[in-house]
């Protein structure tokens, strides 16, 4: 019902952003947008990319200054973008777009690859732009929007500056980050990219509306950016990779059923052997499977990264992230003047501050669990001794307290991890994100698995583990379906639908404003950790419950759709920087796949049937242990060898990469002066200035 | 005595090769050397670099043709070198030198780094040569000589060609490797670099004549090339790294002596604990030490590689090695026409041929050992049963047979490994060498350690292992000293000395010919494997015999000198290509350091005192085993973390590397056409033709 409404709305605004903007610009006789500084970028249509929401108390004076700043050329310290004041000069919106040259120059700066006339993907070069195919329009919506954010975030005061209409305490110092300052001063409340209704409709139709099996990953990449596309590629790849273990699991369960049924008839003489070997087969298979899966994913990830032009990102050569601070100096790599922060100091901070603090929190998790077990034992003892109303109520107290404690700890930890990572002062945004993710990830993972590990390794109670695991798998699945399909549907029905009906006649600004009423996208952390945790159930304890893979496969098939629905419909469009891979998540999956060998071997050893079998064959328990250790070592060595033997990138990508290396080597040798010695006086203050290639007159 | 003679000889030919060559060229009124093709390379003095020894039956016609070929410019299919016919046109020597331009162009092609005017090491660029410091003479002797070999090896027939004075079966086809053909036709017998008496004298004085502690590594690199310099750097680094474990070993031995003495007086109640903890301390220390040592070595290796200008070698972009064959095609990386061989085919050959064959040989080693033990048991049984002269002689038969079998196997294996690696058809010489070395290395190592592993893991007899290890250590040390110091001294005294006395008046040719009478240098394999084996004794079984490190330290201090003496005096000067690290040896040492954790934990577990202690403390043997496994896992994790946390290259090198990456990225972006699409018609047939930079007129 409401989907049909959405369709109609989309059909009406045919030709997407362009149409609606031409209307918007027509209403204010074109100069609603700031002027373009270079002649090549003048165009009839301006596409609204990003919305800046201003604070309520911001005066028109400040808004005018801000629009001017956004529209000023980069050589004058502006962002070189296009700004539109919305309905009137005093409204609380600024709509931002980007002219062609700014986009192209930023593309070069980010190191994005684009299709060259030779048919290969090559790192984009502004000077050589005419040799790139379709060079006016090759940037995806996600890239265009990220570039706007990148330019806004990169705004720095060129000299001390008072912002009109603000108090003196907000005066900008030289090299201050303007956008951060504006945010802390309450001038800008939010900066977020705008949805393109038309494209979104096409995307959602191809993605989750029908019952298609393949995801439109290229379109996802174009619309949301590579991090989202990588997440969904991984989700899809992982889901299909679950097929082999799922099939094996079904077979083993089926045959061991038959066996146990027939053995009940014939008598239970040598019935345990096949079931054991089935479990062992399953465990060994899943241990090797996880490595092969990760290696193949790495290859696929490299291909995708090539396809999406993010194989040669140059984040380390670009300006540092806005939050980075340090003493001004000459960067020895690029020769630019920028804040520098010594690596050893960062490492020291990580070793002496972050590591102990994270360790402390992990200790608290373990302590909490031990406290829970202790309290539960105590309460049960009390209940046995007294057995009245009060003690029965007391029975649930430990669980409640433990849940409260865990949740509180998690909340506190998130803040602490954020400040720790800020304190570590990473230069690149990706490094920052990776370190933050790693911290939260370890904590969340331990939090999820502490109880299972406790049962497996300390209590050594395989039946309890099996029970717990099965209930967790089914329970999480139901919770997932509720939180990811049912609740979204209800939210969409009762919260999103009302503002969708008013589409037809409203001014464009109100539609934009409506987007800002959606909650911001919470990031991909929750999605990834969900996958990691289920991968953990699968690989760590696979031999305990052979049907894990089947359940996960079913779960993930719906997960793809519900996640897609969520990101398309229920949240504001998020900014995502271009990335070349899954970052720290890949490492997490790989580490898990190695830990799984240890846990599986241990669980197999614990299995009562194996113990019994060993005794029957006259093996002492220490010989049994010894052979388990031997098997474990062999498996780990095989896994290491597999991961070395399967190259991380396909041959054709390696060749393309080497070809680029060769070309740049040749270019370096033939350039007049391969590396100007970094001298502080001559160095370009920022990449903004170096955008006009110095040797253009020689080559053109 | 003979050293003094050497000194005088050296002093007489002061100013080294130059003087003796000016005399040589004066004798034949300069045109003894072929003409230089480019004017900038004309110089008064020509330094003889390489000697080519011809077969006895080679006619003057062929020799003239060969000299012409060597002297012809590269554009005409020649080597672009300088050749001198020796005494007369019919002699069996050709002396080869290289003009400046050929040297510089090859330097660029090999990707050697040289000191730039900015003070950094930069990849040499022929076009930019004037900005490099001292660009006429920055090449080391080893580099100049290797370049001559490189050019000779790279000679390929440009069209079908009959070699004058040879049978028709030796007619060259187009693209045939000329030098290989000449060798197989018996025209050239030997090609080897000439010693520079003067430099050699200086080097040997600084290296091993005095009692200096530091080695003149830079001079070694200059004279012999980077592989030799890396070997000696590693040897030195390793020797000094032995100090901490040696000191610890002495302390532990000393204190456990005291303890055991005092406990003999007081009574043996709780005396075993400290000794055990001493052994454990030693074992844990040496396991962690080996990782830290390897990580620090990698950093040092990177610094050395930067210092010696081999950090950015471009072997993969150069012509394939002479033995490489395949169908002609366009290399997708460089765009040149050259033989291509698909990677998957090579991998298939490795997996389906090399791997099974190597496995077979390893199996034969194990089989041999088992046969030996079986035969020995049999013979001893026989001896006990019959006990006569015959059976007593029979007692030594198994050992003799085993030694014979092992040696035969090793000889056969070396040939097989060589052909297997040839069959794998590696494109780069370094890949070929690494694969060959890896094959021989695994075999030799297993051969050396099979017996020890058998004692440790199968017989589980720690005292026997200790006895065996001690005897091996002392025995190998004595053998080493004999083979590496005493025999060399004798050889030098009675074989080298006679030809050294005739230095003064002989014609230069005879002195050169004398060098060819020395045996060729057998390569560094034997030296490295010796280090690896002793590193194996140290790390694998360190907890058994704590004084290992002390013995090895003493051994290595003399080893440095004897190895240096050997390479300087007893052999022909060998060719060594520039390399960036130790190659496969580094991996071997690292793998060993991880295997050592397993073996040490196992040996500690076996130690009777620990078993006894466990029983006293009421631990069952399987609990003891469990804690050993736990300790092992923790140690391996700690080692993995250490090796990740310590970066493989120092920060300053990382910065310089990134700076170069940044510069080449910039250059690529600003070059007129970053990557000409590889088209077979336009592609340059070989790097020889592309040496005149196409854009010189634009930039100069």
C-alpha cells in the first residue's frame, strides 16, 4: 500500500534530482545558488547533494557568511562548492552542491580509480581527465556527496577570523578547522546527504522488493558508497558459503539419526563410532572451510575494490582527519606543512593507556560473569535452605543484576573507547575507525561469548553447551527478525508514511526537511558484529550442533533483505568514505577462524563418546589428549598453508597493480625532478593549492 | 709470510685496476680495447672487470666475432661493453669492461638506488643522472661486474645467425640467448669477475687480519655485493644476539650447580624446583628471544638494504632470466614482447610434480632412518646371540650403510631439486634461487634433525638427547674449525702461495689466468645452512642443554673470520646480483623459531623432574599435559603478537618509502600519458631500445 504510494511519488518527480532542482533554481531565478568560479563548471542544472541544518538562533548574517564561505574558491580559503539558502535567507537550511572541477580535483586527491580510455581502471588524474571515459559524470552519487563532506570538513581558517553574528569566544585562529568550530558553536546542527527518491526507488526494487537471488551491488555502491556495498557483498558471499557446511550438517544429522534408529533396533554395540566420525568430519570440514572461505573472500574483495575504483586510495597522502592535532611541521612524505604527531608517541599511548584500560574492562566482564555464577549459586542455596516467596524472587535477582551490569558496562565502554581512540590521535580517518572498531569489537565479542567459553572450557559441560547454543541461535534469530523486519515495518507504516503522503505539493525544502526528521544511520558496526557473532557460533562450536549452518543460512537469506530495507527506508542517508576492504572486520573473522581450531579440538576431546571410544580402544586420557593436540597442530599448519597458498588477490588484479607500479616508476624516472627535497618554504600549504598541475604548459 | 708478500704486491700496483689497465692498454696502443660507441664514455683508463675463458678449440675467427659482439652497441644487438683480446688474437682469454653509459643504464634497469643531491637514496634515473651525487663512480665493483654479466647474459640474437667458425648445428635462431648457446657449444668455458688485488688487500686487513670486533660491511658490499654482505651482517648480528641467552645459560648452570651442591649437603627435599624453574626460564626466554631477534634483524636488514641501494629492485620489470622459456607475447605489466608463461601452469607444476617428488625424498630420509634403527636393533640382537668376530664387524654396518645412503640421497636430491626448479620455469632469477634453496634447505634440515626429533618425540629419551646434542655441538664445532680454518690455511699455504710469488714481472694476462685456476666459489648455501642448523640446536632443544648459546657464541666469533678468509683468499671472485634481503633464509629462521615453541614445551613436559614435581603436587599426567599445551598456546600467541607489534622496517625507512610512492604517484599523474595501452605493434622489443627516454626534449 504505502510502497505503491512511494512508487507514484517517484514516478512523478521523474528525472530525479535534476528536475526538482531546476524547479528549485527556477523559483529563485537561478542565482539562488552561489556562482561557479570556473567557466567549465557552469551548467543549467545543479543537483542538491548535501543538506546543512543550522541552529535555530543563527542569524541571517551568519548564514550569509557561511554560504559565501562554502561558495568561495578554494584558493581563497573557501570550499569551492555551491550553496543554496533554501526558501529564504533566514531559513535554517543550506543546500550544498559541487561544481565539476571541485569534484574532479577531489577525485584525484582521494586516489579514486576510474575507467580509462584503454578500458582499465586507472587512478584519476585531473590533468589527464579527458582520457577518462565519461569524465563529466563518472562519479557516483555517494562519491559526490562524500566529496562535499570532505571539502566542508577540510575547511581551515587561513588567518584569524571573527565569524559574523557570533560571540568573540568563537573567533577562529589560523589553521582552525572551521566546520568543527561551527558545530561546537551550534551554528550547524547536522550535515547529511540527501536521498535521491528516484534512484532509491530503482535500487530498492532491484534489491529487496522482488525475490531475486543476486544483489545489485554496483548500484548499492553507487548509491550508498563502498563500505555499505562491501558489507552487503560480504553478507551475500558469506550466506552462499554457508551452503556446503549446511548440506554436510543436514547429511550428518540425517545419517546419524538413521544409525541411531537402526542401532536401537539391532542393539547398541558399535553405534557410537559413525556419529563420532560424523561430528569429527563436520568439525574438520568447517575448520578448513572457514579458512578457504576467508581467502576466497579476500580475492573477491580485491576484485570488487578494483571494480569500484578504490584499490589505490591515497588517504595517507591527503590532509589529516579534522580531529588530528600536533605541532605544525613538514610532512616528510608529502612535503606539505601540516600538524605532525610522532608515531612512537601514539604507540606509547596505545601501550600504556589504551591497552590497560581495555584490559580492565575485559576483566570487569569476566568478573561480572564470575559474580553472576557466584550469586546464582548462593541464591539457589538460599532457596533450597529456606524456600519461600522471597527467595524465589531472589532467584532472578542475579540475572537481572548481571544484565544491568553488562549493559551499563557496554555503554560506559563505548564512550571510553571513543575517547581512548581520540587520545591516540590517529592521522587517517580509516585508522581511527579501525582502532575504535577493534576496541568495541573485542569487548562485544567477549561479552557475547564469555558464558559459552565458561561452559565449554571451565565447566566442560557439552550437553549444556549444546542446549545453550541451540537456544541462542533460535532466540537471536527470532529477535533479529523482530527488530529488523517487524519493527522497521511498523515504524515505516506509522512514522514514515505520514510524511510520504504530503509529497505532491509541498515545496522542495519541506521534503528535504522531512529527511532530517529521520533518525541518523547508526553505522555498520551492529550489522558486522551480528555476523561475527554468528560466525563465532558456527566456527567455534560447530561440532557441538551440526545444524548451525542451516539455521544461519536461513537467517541470513532474510537478513539481506531486512538490512537492505532498513538502510533504504528507515534512516537518513549516511556519508560513507570510499574504502578498499572491510578493514578490521576481515582480521576479526580470520582470527576467529584460527581460534576455532583450538575450541573445536577441545570440544571433540570432551565429547563423552570419544572418551568412551578411547577407553574401549585402550587409550589413556593423556594419549587421547596428545592426539587431539596433534590434530590441532596439523590443522593449524594446514590452515596457515592454505592461507599462504591461495593468493589474496586474483592474478589479473596483481598484473594490473604491477602495471600501475611499473608506469609510475617509469613516470618518476622521466619526470624532470622526481622528488623535490621537502623544504618548508617552498612547500604547498595544502593540497588545495597544488591542484593546478605545475607542469601543464609542458605537456599540453 | 705470504701475507706480507701479498701486501707488497698490492702496494706495487697502487691505484688498483686503473694502473694495471693503463699499462695493459698502453701495450696495445689503446685500441686493444674495442671502441666506445658514445663520446661521453671515452676515458683514458679502462678497468678490466670480467674475464671470459674460451674453449681450447675456439678459432680466432670466432673470437673476433665474439669481441665484436661484446663491443657492439646495444641497439645493434651487442652488449655495449668493452672487450680486450688479451695477449693476442688467438689467446683463450677475453677481458671485458663496461663504458659509463652502459653501466648507468643498467643501473636504472636494475632499479638500484643511489645518493641523490638531496641526501636521500633515490632510484637511479639515467635521464636525471646529473642530480645524483658522484654519478660517474657511484657504482661498486660488485655492481659493475654484475652489470657486465647481466648484459652478457641478456644477449639475444636479433635474427637467425651463424656463428663464424662453428658448426651449423650451433646456428642461432631469432631471440635465442647467445651466451647460453656459446656455453653449450663450448666456446666460452667460464665467465668470472676479476679480483682487484689492492681493494682485496684493504678489505681483508679491515675484516679479519686484526682483532677488530666490527666487520667492514659497507666495503664487503662494495667488493662482493649485497648477498655476501647480508650473510656477514646476519652472522654478526646473530652472534651478538647470542650474548643474552649465553649469559642466562651460564647463570642458570652456575646457580643450579650451587643449588645441587648445597642440596647434597642439606638433603634433597625441595631442590628440584629451582633447577626446573631455571630450565623453564631458559626455555621461555629463548623462545621469546628468537622472535625478538628475528624482528630486530628484519629492521636491520631493511636499513642495510636502504643503505646499499637495493630497497627498490625492479627485477620483475626487467627481462626474464636466461633460462626462462615460454610463448612470445606482450607482458601485461611492462608492455614488452617477451616469453610468457602462465602462473597457474607453474603452480600446477609445483603442486603436481615438485611437491610429490620432494615429499618422496623426505619420505626416503625418514625410511632410511627407520631402516637404520631396525638394522641396528637386529645387529645388536645378533651380536648378543652369537657374539663373535663377524657380528662385531656387523655392528658398524648399519651406521656405514646409513651414512652412505644419506650421502647418496643428498647428491641425487640436489640434481633433482635443480631440474625441478628449472622445470617450474621461474621468470626471475631470485624466484628461481629461492625455490631451489627452499627445496634443498628442507631436505638438508630434515636430514640433520631427523635423528634428534626421533629421540625427542618418539623415544622420548631426554638424557640421550642431551648427550647427543652436546656431542653434536662440540663435534660440529671442531669439524668446522678444521674445515674452515685449518684446511683453508693449508690450501692457501701450499696451493695459493706458489702463484702469488710470481706476481712482480708476469704479464697481466698470466695473473688473470692464475685467478681462473682457483676453484669457483660454492655459494652461500653451505654457510647459511650451518647457521640454520645451529640455530635449530639452540632454539629447538635449548631447554635440554643450557650452554648451547655459549658454545655457539664462541664458535661464531671464529666463524666470522674463517668465512671471511675463505671468500677473500681461497676462491675465484663470484658474481652476486644485488638483493634486498636474505630471501628464503629469513623465512626458514622464522619458521624454526615457531617450531621451537612446540619442541621446547614438549621437552619440558618430558623432563623427569617436572613429571615428578607434578606428581608431588597431585597433578595427573593429563593435567600436566594440558598445562603444557596451554603454555605453548600462550607462547605462540605472544610470539605472533610480538612479531606484529615490532614493525618490519624502521619508521624512517617507512617514511622514505612512502615519500617515493608519493613522488611516483605525483609523477604518474602529471605525465602526459600515464600508461600507454600495451599494444604488440608499438611495444618496445626489449628494454634496450627504451633507454633513450622518449620525453627528453620536453623536459631538458
